[in-house]
């Protein structure tokens, strides 16, 4: 299966482009449809979703292709071999276009409220991480449900895989401003 390259980012409405990086593996069709529909319903329309599929079964991969067919905001790339959850997210991050100012991670079975990206971008304000913009998240304000805080990341091409691993493992935790959460 050919690998699609992400297109060069374009500022659609004058706001920064957000690269949504999604990792998939054998996604249940109903939950995947719900997630894709919630992305399409975002009030901030300046986004591109890159999907890294971790070598799903052919019928599940075909269902995924059908659900994004004809929508240029989605770029799909299938791994030739099963890599596992962690490497699949790394792969998804590597697909983000270089010109995207922000990156948000998404699971295949998430549901995003329509104003999620708009609110997050409004709240980002002057937050900085290592001299580069970083996404500020208040776990009280940004919740997917009443019980679970949003899982997100915003690295505008600023971090490589090594830094992301260190951040995810907590190795950079002492260096992070208190207003930044991932």
C-alpha cells in the first residue's frame, strides 16, 4: 500500500495549522466514525489529520479508507508491519507537516467536543516551552468527559522523537513550566 505524504500546510482561516496525529490499529468502525465526525465538526477548521495505521487487518484498513475517502484533510499511511502502540504514535508524529504550528494527539476511539481546538488555541496564550510555543492545558477546563482530562501535546515541530520520549517518561518534568501539561 503506498504511503501518502502530508501536503504542505495552508492557513485556511488565518489561524495556525494544527496537525492532528492519530494512531490506529484495527479500529472499531463505529468508534472510528464517531471520532472522525468529531474532528470534521471542529469549529476551528485549520487542521490536518495524519493517520498512522499499525498494519490493521485488511478489512479494517479498507473501512478506514472508506471513512476518509474524498476528504483532503485526512492523510493515511499504513505501516508494512505491526509496530505497537508507542512506535505507531511516533510514526504518526513523524507524518506531521513541518509547517504545522501545533500538534494534537488523537486516539482512534476518542470523541472531541466541537470547540476543542478553538478553545485550546485561544488558551495557549504566551505559554512557552524551551523558547518555543507550547500548549497550555488546565485539567479542570479541558476535559473529554467529566472524569478524564484531555490527553494532548503541542509541539510545533520543536521536539524530535528523543525529546518526546523523555517528556513522556517524565524525564523533562522538572524543566517544564507549571502551566504546561501533556
